[in-house]
C-alpha cells in the first residue's frame, strides 16, 4: 500500500501480509473495497434519531445549582430541549448532547447561542466555557455486509455503527480486536491455517447484528417517549406527569445500563472452530446473564479467594482447565498442543463450585476467554486441537 501525506508530495510505501481497517464510520478502506452497511440507516425519533449537537464544555457551577447528587450521566426531559450529558472529570467538564430541531443548523449557532441551549437544559443561567463543538447523527443500527476481503479485515465502527445507547459500540469494537488479534497472531506464527481468519467474520458479524439490535431498542425506549405538554406546569397535573415520566425514565435507565446479558452473553455456537454441544440455550436477554460453560460462550468466572480471580490463573493464550476428579490427566492435550505450536497453560484447581459450573473436568479455553471444548477425556486431543485452530472444521 502507498500512503500520501496530506498537503505534501511525499509518499510512504508499506508492504504487509495483512491490513486491518479500524478507520471509523466513514471507513476509507471499507468504501474502497465496495463493502456496504446493512440495517437501519437513520431512524427519526423525538430524540436519539437525527442530527445531534455536541458541546465539550467546562461548567463547575453546574454542581452548585443542580439540586441532585453528582452523577456520571444527566438527562434533561422537557418539550423545549431534550439532552443528555456525561461528566468527564467529575469536577466541571462535560460532554453535552442535544438534538437539533427542524430548522436549526450548526453553522447558524453561535457559541453564545450554544451556551444558551445548555442553560435551557440546566434551567439556570450558569456560566460556562465551550471547549469544542460538533455534530453527529443518531438513529443508526448498521452492520457491514462483510468484515473481510481477502487479507484485509475491518473492525469497530468501520463495520458496525450504533446509536450510542448502552455504550455498546466501544464494547463491541474491543471484542472485535480481541477476536481477530489472537487468530491473526496464530496464523502469522504459523500455528494455524489462513482459514482461522475466516472465522472472524463468522463469529463477530452475528454478534454485531445482535448488539446493534439491543442498542436500537434502548434508543427507541428513550427517544420515542415524548414529554407531555404540561410536564413542567406548577400544578397537581404537572406533578403527576413528572412522577410518571420519572418512573419511566428510571426504569429505562436500569434497562439501558444494567445489561450483563449483552456484555457477557454473546455466543459463537455455530462457529466451525467451536466443538459445540447443541444443548438448549437460555433466552438472550440484555438484563440477564446466567453463567454457562457450554463451548461457544465466555468462560464463567468465580473468585478463588478474596484476592484471586479464576481469570488471573488463565494463560496469556490458551488454557487447559483441569478440575479433579477426572478419568484422564489431560496429558494428551499438552502433547498435542506442543506439536501444534500452541502456547497452552495448564491450570489445576480442585473447587466444588467450579466443577458444578463447568460440569466437565477438562475445559479448553481460547485466548479471548471463550470456551472451545469441554469433556472428560483427552483421547481425541489431536483432533480437538486441530479443530480449534482451524485445521479441520467442527462436525455438526
């Protein structure tokens, strides 16, 4: 590839076996490859569905005039101006976001008018300093049709674009990097065939579709709930409407941010490098996570003592968890892994709670902490190792 330096005639050529495009929502690499987004391209809502106006500002006075305990996220909900604002430093710097109304344009909004928007939301003429400003568009739930083209791979916003409800865009991007990272390392080191890289899209694209769906539902929950006209009236009706809205928004807040099921519950059951068991799965709910040691999901966690996590014992790459008693010592796995060039850490733990969760005494865990296989014997260790490294696909 050849890169030109903007504003000059200098170029720099780089030769590489692989290219990873993590170049954002307007990804030059994705567009050059002709890969398109699919999904919801711009939902229109009362809020969280349209052009958003963002301010990064400093206003320590906010904490003096707002009669509530300091919070990481503040939400304004009224017919005049809806907004959400995240605390940046807990001292007075904030990221403020409001949706532009019909007829409003960023280019026509002076800094003084922008500060007035903020004051309208706060409900008090606070003093503030605008540090930066910009716009972005809410209402997207998009996933690229492909995550790979030959030896070029895409991740993060380049392949999935979220309305930032639930904070799922960043988490999904991190999991992309972890998934692709260990696979690319295995292929570059010669421990796995190039087919292992093809499983990146097979595993991650369904999760991206799942996660953008959850984020869209959160955005609809807040964005389609419209303030009633008398919500700020100084009357019994106004009090009732505020109480009603408060109850709804409190429930929404719990549903958007208490989401262990989204964070920990993604699975790769249909991946060709997972020796899945085909047993029934619990419903995929955002607010519910039930630890499950069936291959294809995140390894369940426990604390071994007050200071030691089970994950602290895992190896940097692959881990063979040996939970006694077992009919097999697992030595065949150690031999097969060494022959395959796999960096395998063996962890021996005698813990009844762990055995109850994992159900089998031998558990093979990938570098991304996903269970690839579990069982009671190591007689098929060579075939299992070849499967999880992509030499042969798992039998279905």
